[in-house]
């Protein structure tokens, strides 16, 4: 039997194709076993960052809305479900011609599909309103103080009044027309912050009474003694080393610190006051212009909360923004190098989650399926 050289060559080519297909099948099987872990590694950080940025933008947008006396609105992300699939098909196809040569060719196909589904729930209802409008619990202030936050920042945001000292109580709602009262309170928290920095003051729970107390620790440092004396004079309290922290304003007790705490809604309003609004918006009357007793525009950065938080504005999208939103044809943003504002923004989100998390959303859930092929 004589075998033609052409048939030998064709046979060799087909054998090489078959061998290549076998190698490809082996590699594709390995890829499928690797696909799951790789997909988790790639998608988990991406979804995490996207959700964090989205919630931060929502908070910033609502602060800007309050400045313009527009309605704020919150959406809770209930769940994110992402299903991913990798499909492959491998085969051989052959063809033959009458009186001609036959051929074998591979038939290969690979497809990838990702189908995320995101569920939203509007934060609302009676429970949410109560949690947002109710004063922050005194226990929450204690938790924040013991978790590393400075008293200056906690009291500057959360405390509306301490004994007879006011921390801009009129800023707890829409922007007031006149300069609020805050200067004596600002002196108080400055002295308190000094004592905390030098480990001369402690806030904790009395194991006997279960109440929250403030203790001045013994010190020989003249500066610390002077700051303690200043605090006692400002609050008009007795010369003691420990004081009970009370929320009862109806009964004055010189041995207590009578404290009135803000609600989440009040904190949001307070922080929204120090937003850099375009001059044109002020001229059009889109926002309230707060003035001093002398008739000058009041600088909200002088207040205890304003000194810790600033939202800037620009016509064009800023390059140095930690987070930004576009509203009323203006970019509002927090500068990435403004660490003071970023810290206050982080505290705000923690307080909001602490309060708003106490309620359960009962509103309809919005589910959005997104298909990517």
C-alpha cells in the first residue's frame, strides 16, 4: 500500500490540532477552578469601595440640601448580590470533500456573565423619625469619649447646652438670621480638651450608682489647675473633684453637669451651616445670610462645630476632593487634605449609624437588577 506524502502531512496537521485542543481543555479546566477565588478577590474590594463612597456622597448631599432648606433623603443599601458565571464550550468539527481532502478544526467558545442585584430601602417611618429627632443618648457620648475621640469634637457637635453655656442652639435648625451664642462654651471645651490631652480628666460610669461621672484627677501642674478652676467658674459649680453628668435641666444642682444633647437632625443642621455657598446664591436669596450684631456676615467657622468642619464649593469638579457632589450647578466637596473635616465627617457617620440603626425600615424595598454580559 502506498501512502501519499500529502496525506501524511494532513494527518500530522490534524494530530497537532487535536493535541492543541487537549492542552486548551486542560488549561480551561484549571481556569474554571481559579475563576471563583479570583472573582471574589476582584469584586469584593470594588463593591466595598463603591458602597462606602455612595453612602458618603449621600451624607454630603443631604448636608448641602439642608443649607438650601431642601428636603434631605436617605436610602439604605440592604443587600448586594452578585452572581457570576464562566461558560465554555469545546468541540471538533470536520469536513470532507468528494474526491478531495478532509479537515478537522476546533470549535471553542468562552463567555462570562455578571448579574449584580442591589436592594434599597428608604429610611423613614415613625421609628426612623424618632431616632433622628430624639437626643443622642448620654451613653453614646460616653462610648465615643472612651473609644478615642477628643471631647472637644464630641462636645462641639453633640452638646447643645451645658449648665448655662450655649453651643449655638439656634444652629440646630435652619440657618438663623443672627449670630448664635457660643463663645463661653468654646472656652469651656478648649479647657476640657487641654485636661484630656494631659490625662487630668476622666469620664466613666460609677459602678455603685450606674450614673456617668466626670472626675478631675489630682495634679501638681499649675496650668492644669488653672484650667480646672476656669471650668468650675464657667459652669458655676462647686469645688469638687467628681461631678455627676445629668440631663435634667429642671433642677439646678451645683454638684452636677447638666447637659442637653443634640439629635442627629440637629447635628446635621449645625454642620450644614459652615458650607461655602457661591456668592450668586447668596445674592439670589437661596440661603440665609447670618449676620453679627454689627450687621456683618457671620463666619460659621468660629463656632465649636464650624471650627471642626468645612464644606467647600467650586464651579468645576475639584481635583483634590475626598468626596464631592454636584448640586444646583455647583460642586460641593470636602478637601482630601482637610483632615479635621474628614475626622468630623467620620464621627458624624458613626453617630448617624448608631442612631438610625435602632430603627427598622418598613418602607417598600427597591430592587435593581443589573446585567453585564
